[in-house]
């Protein structure tokens, strides 16, 4: 069974932090796209070279996602048991932000996006033709041409729209989650409260701009496809 409400909140914050670290790391990796095909494809090759370590990280991330979701379910259940009449209207609490009132909705939408994203770029189920994209490094090593996959992916305005909308949900979720996490971890005090309340929106905005820059750069033709040896 799940730990106490306080323990659950702490675990929720810890798993949220693990996911946030992944989101930041993934963004840093993705931004190498702007360095050109050699840079991002070599990065992808290095990730693959991690072998079993990569799988440990993937399983850790999956566990963090699963735990984060189960804890959200159990904490919500606990709260509704403690307050069985529920809230008549969300507007009873005008001081709560749009982001904080829609954590469930944005959480589910982000999960739906991640499932689609894995089917799109990781497993390439939606676009099996991406599997044909190969790249050869100057030292002769070969790997998947992630650069061209991203260019092809974001040459479709519909997909660019979908990714951008998903980043809006991520922005909303993180805007509230990061500040809430800092409070749960006991980092907030009356002196730094205002500053830490800003941390969520600021960090969420940096993440939003970073992720959105990639599909937009492709769609607007800022980054161009490069003909690379295929096969
Ligand atoms: C414009 C935005 C994004 C781009 C261009 C992008 C790009 C990619 C690419 C190319 C891969 C496959 C890497 C490979 O297997 O070679 C990938 C995997 C993945 N992405 Fe993203 N991504 C974006 C946003 C996100 C966001 C916002 C999240 C999470 C909230 C996310 C979560 C993941 C996960 C969980 C994987 C699987 C990682 C693994 O299997 O090791 N991505 N992404």
C-alpha cells in the first residue's frame, strides 16, 4: 500500500523531479539538432553505446512515470474522502491558477502525447519509413539518421501543431508543479516564497521555448534537410 499522505506527497515530488530532470536532459540532447546532422546523430550513437545503462535509465523513467500517476490517483482519492462534498465550483477558489486547477487534465494530455511521441519517433510505428534513414559518421560508424527523421517529422504542419499544443500542456503542468514540488521538498520559506513561486513559470517557459523551437525551425525552413548517404 501507499505511505502516509505526507510520504505520498514527498514521493510525488521526488518522482516529479526525476521526470523534470529527464525533460531537461532530453531538451539539451534535442537542441543538438541545431548543431547539424553530425552533432545530433553522434549524440544518438553515444546514447546507444550506453547499452544496458540506457535500459536502466529507461526503466527508471518508466517507474517514475507509473509511480507519479499512481500517487496522483491515491492522493486525489484521499483528498476527496477527507472532503466528501467536493468542490461545487472551481471558481470558489479564484486565487488558484488555471494551471493548478487543471493538473489532472494536463497530466493525462501529456501522457497521451508521450505515448504518441514514442510511437512516432522511438518505435516509428506511425511512420515506418523513418527506419530507412541511415547515417554514416566520418569514422565509418553507422547509425540512425535522427536529424533527417526530425526534419521529415516536422515538415508536416499537422504534427508541428500537435507537438506545439502538447508543449502548452507541459508548460501549464510544470508552471504549477515545479513551485509545488519546491514547497513539498521544504525549500520554501517566507523570505524566498515569492521567488520560488516564480521558479515554476520561468522554468516551464524556458522548457517550452526550447522544445517548440525545433518543430518551428523546421517548418519555417530555418533548418534545412541535408542530403546524407542513405544505406
Ligand atoms: C520538439 C520536441 C521533441 C523532440 C524533437 C523530441 C525528439 C525525440 C526523439 C528524436 C526521440 C527518439 C530518440 C531515438 O530513439 O533515437 C525521442 C524519444 C523520447 N522522447 Fe522526445 N522529443 C521532444 C519532446 C519530448 C517531450 C516534451 C517529452 C516528455 C514530456 C519527450 C519524451 C521522450 C521519451 C520518454 C523518449 C524515449 C526515450 C528513450 O527511449 O530513450 N520528448 N524524442
